[in-house]
């Protein structure tokens, strides 16, 4: 133990002492998550094309069941990852969007218009590029695949360029990617839902109302929201709407306003601190000083209540989602068995070509084109220090679809193994090309 004046530090504790702003923390975690994603994707590809392929597939299709009396709830490991763990990813996505709408880049209409229109262009043009090559047949179902941007990979690639990249370019990419993710969620809910169970949908609505009542009733503890949120997820899964949408709904009803205003909290903290000093003066033995411990508990409660529950939830969940959920998703979904002898036929397949065209060409053209149009019409201005070359570079990085693109591909090609293989092949190739293309474009343009 390293010991300072009144402080006891374990060896790793000092590394956590530096205080980061919420944006710095977000970027740091997304960058690290992007590196983990890359490693897990490579591992999944190696395993899927090696001697452990059969064991890999068998493991993913292993059923895990929960039994409640006479009722059994069973999903494969692959579905638990894609339906349950990814609901946490969508919860974080919803919390990020809520924050951006209230206090971030999307909080004012003029400020928000540029990334919103850039995101619309970055969804519409890629979808049209894909559909132009897949106008009919089963392949036409995949038009939503190139609409998505993987925020972790994109921010990770941009952050590697360091201080040569203006900070507001990263902020622009974050806002754009969050709107892009919301668009992908809407596409999943509307176009990739095949059948609806009305009774389960009614229960879903009841759970959503229950969450809203918790919000309006001033409930700021996490447990009630978690309990009702799990019920909402179960009924959403049964309704036919993709269960991960439950994460978005929960995010939007978690309170964004704290119980205590800062001035009141500071006043109470000062009063409590004075009482703590008196308690320690009466009895310096902390272990047996019940009054001191009760005051510490009260202070801890105040620290919780001066923070907005939505911000607290985002801070708590971001670490496990970035470092566990998304890498596990990559391990479970990036394992594509590649027939290298016939790989040329993969590249000539309309689905592969559609995904490549959408992500590599459609994304930068849509993002940069719609940004140029909005600025040309005088509806919004480019952020200070940025020009269209910066935006085109971000558009290239927007072609890193990976997580959400694979997610949509799994929904679009249920039961169509060959089509799914072509889609995932296109996603991996396009994401690689877009990532390197955007990185080197911005590195060349921003060189000293």
C-alpha cells in the first residue's frame, strides 16, 4: 500500500485519480472499446476459420433456460448476447442521445441541424446504393445494413490522430453517430419486425407507463427502473418487436433532473461536514463511531441525489458495455467462415457489393453532400476550424458499420445463412476500407 497524508492507495488506485470531463471519459472509453472490438473480431475470424469452428458454432447455439414454476424461458447463447446483452448497449445509446438532446451538440435547433442532416444523408444514400444493386429477391431485405455507423470504431480511429484533429470534429462525429444510431433503431423497429403479438405489446405499453409513473413520481433509485425494465424487455421479446428497443425506452424515462440543486447540496454538505468534525472530535475511532458513519452515509446519499439519475446510469453502465458487452458481441458475430478458394465469388455477390457500395461510397457522399447542402442553403454553419475536407474524412470513418451493421444483417437474413455470410463479408471488408481510408485521408490532410 502506498501511503500519503491521510490517504491509503492500492497500487492501481492512483491511475484512477485523474478527473476527466464527461466528453473526455466518453472518448477515452470509446477509443479503448474500438481497440477491443478489433481484437475480438480478429479472434472470432481466426476461430471460425480454424479447427475450433465446430466447437465455436456449437457453443453459440447452446440453449440457456430459466424456469419459473411451469414456465420455461429459453434462448441460445447467441440470442442471449444479441437480445439481452445488446439491450444494455441500446440503453447506453439512448442515454447518450438524451444527453446530447438536452445539453450537447443537439440541444439547440441550429446547432443540431448540421449533424442531423449529415446523419440523414449518411443513412439515405448508403441505403439507395445498396438497393440499386439488390432491387429484388432475398438480398433486397438488407438495405438497412449500410445505414449504421459503429461509434466505438469510428471515434477510436479518429482519436488515433491525436491533437492534429480539432476537438469539435470529434464532437461532430459523436453527434452524427448518435443520430445515426437512432435512425438504425427506428429502422429495426419499423422494418425488421415480422409479426406482432398484441397481448404482449399491451404488457409492453403497461411497463412503459409504469416507468413513466416512476419518473413523474420522483423515483430516483436505480432498482425500480431496473426491475420494470427487465419486465419490459421480456414482453418486448414476446411481442415480436426486437427486444433491444426496450433499452431505448428505459433510457428515455430515466430522470434527467437531480433532486438537489448544487447550492442546496453544498449547503447541506458543509453542515454535514461540520457535524462529522464534531463526531470525530468526540470519538476518533471510526470503526466504533456510529454517529460519524451515519453522517458519512447521509453525505453519500446526498452525493447520489445531486447527480441526475440518467447521467449516473450512463457513467455506471458505460464501462461494462464498452469493455464487455460490445467485445462479446464481436466474438459471437464476427466469426465468418471464409472459403478462400471461392472468395472471388463472395466479392461478386450483389449483397457483398451492395454493402461495400453503401458503406465505402454512400456514407462519405451522403454525410459530406448533405453537410455541404445545409451550409450552402444557409441553414447552419460549419463548426469553427472545420471545412468540407474534414467532413469528408469523418464521412469515410462513418463507413465503419461493424456492430450495428452486423446486428441489422442478423435481423434481415434470418434463416438465410448464405446471404448472411455475404453481408458479414461485405461489412468486414467495407469497415476495414473505410477505417483505413478515413484515417489516412485525415492524416494526409491534417499533416503539419
